[in-house]
């Protein structure tokens, strides 16, 4: 029996790749990639010749059993996502969970993930925080946002540029326009940018400057917001 290794990949600058991650990707038999075309550029940059196969939300349920059988017979596999750590808001968790249930060893290398630098750059309390990932587009979205508004912890979530303004409007409705927020985009890339301010200020900012790129949004916890009003 072999094992599955989860390998983080750069979220922006290709130099963020670790030496260990490169060694693992060169040594395994197969690399499972969310998008082989996207990951192909990374493999070419680091001269990693290992064969890649697709593993994504459209085929994950169909191919898991086959992958488990291959690992049981000795095929060493590494799993990568388009960017960041596999399993965080992507299909990687399904394969990792299946390996745990099949008693196949799983190892996760430390490395890049977008929400950690965004949290640190927020300047908000980080002793306790809540990760929400991507909010649902419709059903359940309002309920989740109400929960965020009532949370005493700092909250971090991901949002697309097409829904950032909608998110800000919804947060302002339930949190109040003076609740503090930060938005980080293009982390570790050339045009990295972090906005800090109130929800009211964020609305003005993004109405004047169209949102571009994927966003990590950090929202002040209710307890911190209450203290700032004293």
C-alpha cells in the first residue's frame, strides 16, 4: 500500500513553492490536479515530468474508488489544486476522507493558502476566528450572513469579484455599516491589494473601483465592533 500526499501550490508567485513540495511531486507516480492545463505551467517551470491526471468537482465521485484501488496496489499519488492547499474549498477533502476510511496513509505538506495572509493583513483579532469559505449563492446565504453578523469572532470567507458588492450590501444590512472589513485580492501576485475600512467605506470604494480577481474577505467580530463603540 502507498499513500496520498496533499501538496500546496503557489497562490500567486511561483517562487512560493517549497523545495519539499517539488521533491514530492517529482517522486510520486501520479499527480492528481484540479486542472492539468493550469498545473502544467507549474510543472514546466520546475521541470517536474510526473504524469498528471484530472481530479475535480465534475469527476471526483466517479474516480475515487479507482484511485483507492491503485493506491492499495502501490501507486504513489500526490494531490494538488489550482492554487493553495488541497481540501480547502475544493474537491480534495473527498479523496482524503476516502483514504482515511480505506486506511490509506495521508500526508499534508505545509504551504500556501490564501486566507492566512489575508487574516494577518486584516489587523483584526486573530486569537479566535471562523472560516466560512464560499457562501452559497442563493439558498441559505442570508442565514449564513446573519450568523456572521452575530459571531463574536473574526470571520474570513472567499468571494468572487461579481458578488463582492452584493456581499458588502448584505453584510451592511445585518452587521451595520460601521462594522470593519478588509478585502484582499491577488495575494502574492503583482497587483496584490488589501482594502481596510468600514462596510460603508467599502461600498464607496468598490462602486468607484470595479472589483477584480478573487477576494478574501475578513469581517470584524461582533465583540470587537461593540468595544470600538465605547
